[in-house]
C-alpha cells in the first residue's frame, strides 16, 4: 500500500452584482420595483486533501493488473454579505447566491486495470560504448580508440491504465441552517450551494445535513458502460433520487436501458399544512442501428414507461436511408402526458448532400 502527500488550497474573492430592478414583497409572488439594488458577497474556501491511499494487487484478473485508490477530501466554504436575497429577481443560476457556512466531505474510490507487461515492456534502454580502432599516429605510439555511444532500440510503449470503476460519496454539513436568513420554511429553497451539489431541491426547512450523494460509474469494456446515481436523505430517511443506466454496443447495434426514480419534497399545502411530494418512476429503453455517416439504412426506437402512472408516456421511431448524393429520414413520435400533452407527430426530411434539405424534421432533431 502506498500513501501520497497532503494538499491544501484556499481561495478568496469578492462578487458584486447591480440589478436595475428588485422584488418587493406583495402577496405570494411579489411585485417588481424599478428601484436598483446592489448585491455584494465575500467568498472564501479552503480545500484539504489528505494523502491518497493506493494498492496494487499482485494477482491480476484476466491478464490485467488491478490498482485501487482511495481519495478523501474536505472543503470549507463561507459566503457572507448577501443580506437581501429575498429582494433579488431570480432568472438564472447567478441570482440564487446566498450566505452559507458549510463543510463538504467526501471520498472517491477508483479501480484501475492495466495489461500485465511482459519482460520486453519492462526493459530500459541502456547506452553501449563501442571502441573503434584508429590508425597509429607517429606522435602517439599507443593505439588509441575513439569512443562512440549508441543506444538500444527504444522500449515498446506500454498500454495506459484504464479506469474500471469510479465511486464517489459526498455530503455537506451546514453550520448555518438558515443560510443567513434566506431560507423560507415550507417552500422549496434553491441556493447556489445546493444546486451545485445535487439537482434535488431538498431544502424545505432549516437543517444541518444534506442528502448523501453516491455517484457510481462502471466502464469495464469499450462497448459496455453503466452508472448509478443515488441521493439518500438521512433527515427524511428516504431515497430522494435514483438513476441507473446501462449501455452496450455490438458494432453498429446499440442498446440502452435506464431506470429513473424521484421523490422530491414539495411545498407546504396551506389548507392542511402538510408538505406535498412529487413521485416519479420511469423506465427508458432504446435500440439503435447504424450511424450518421453510414450508407444504407439506419434506425432507432425509443420508449418511456411511467411505472407510477402505469402507461407508456413517450414513443419515438426514426429511420434513415442514405445514398451517396442524398438521404431521407422519417420519424414518428407519440406523447401521452395526460392533460399536459397528448398527440402524435409525423415528420420527414429529404436532404441533398452539401446543398439543402426539405421537410418538417429539423436538423437538430435528426438522430442520423
């Protein structure tokens, strides 16, 4: 087992934004005022990375050597000065900056594989000194050799290491559970510090612990990859989100399947003072054949099934046939989203190479 060295990095900055309008409290949403407002924040962070531990396993697997690394990290962040968060009009990610005093801790596990090297791959090019005899010089009665240095042929390049598995675990501890007074109980609160950590709006009240996030990536073979993202909330004792993905490809044939589960906390209902919840559970699958520059036929079929509702919400089928001079694409889409959207779409396009295209299927919607 090998242990590396310590790493420490700190940052300090000032962020200032001037808005020509501001939000004035009025009702549930508020009203817009033309009075300008200034937002100034001081940001400081310190990142500490303890020594990374690694181990190389002597016994390989399928002719490959394995290496396991453990990389812990600890980050402290402090943002102060945003005392007018409720007066800021929110349009994008720049407008959700708030005060925070937090500690983020996590660990990353990596498993690498490398093809076991042969004796030739472990060679080291050594210089060889050759002596070439010279004719006798009258001034030098002894034979004198001229030394010439040559090298062996360079060693063949070794295969690079490949990351088989990457598993990251992280969590945040909020020293200030009210975020400088920006948090509003009973509502979904989205701040910069939470949006950068997880996409789930888990803040509906003051709390110290964020959900524990798990990010797993598996890439064992060039044509096979998978992943699993999981958010577990220790405060509510439930899974907030879970997304699993598996993709495999055999030449021009590709198959992908995924499972997406979401149980997001909701805002408090005024009538019964009970937080509402949004529950989603969907399965996605797709099969494709061909490629964007392939002559002949290419096709893709995709569907999404909602397990919570119990019906097929989305279906897509697209096929393309390309010649040297032109190509034609036909597509069918089915949306079944209840009262939100329920329709069938039929689209096509005929394109001439490097000239133009005709049809109602836009270029960015074409898969081939």
